[in-house]
């Protein structure tokens, strides 16, 4: 099982310069602390994330029933969209 910290650490590692990748297949572990910090920074949702969560449209409600993780995904996507605003 891959933890969220591991997934984020690997994602950060994959975005690093090539020279980091030359440190072996476990080099992503160098980014565990970065991953933990990134996840901790998301602990308090932004206003955009709160609005995404509070959206009570029929589409949101029907998706919530189909997929209980839908609000989580919607909030993460809202956070990623903020960068471009």
C-alpha cells in the first residue's frame, strides 16, 4: 500500500531536476519531509475549497451519492485551480 505521503513525495521527486533522479530508485524518499509539509499546508482549506465543498447543486449531490470521495476530489481540484486565478 502506498501512503499519501509517499505519493506526494514521489510526485515532488518526479518534478525535480534529473540529477536527483540519479540517486537510485529510492531517491524519492529524500522528499518525505517535503511531502509531509505540503500535505500539512493543505490542512486548512482555502475559500475556494470551502466553496467547492459547500456547492449544493444537484450535480454535486448526485456525484456525492455515487462517490463518497467526490467532495475531497472537488476540493483538491479547486485548490489546484487557484494557482491560475
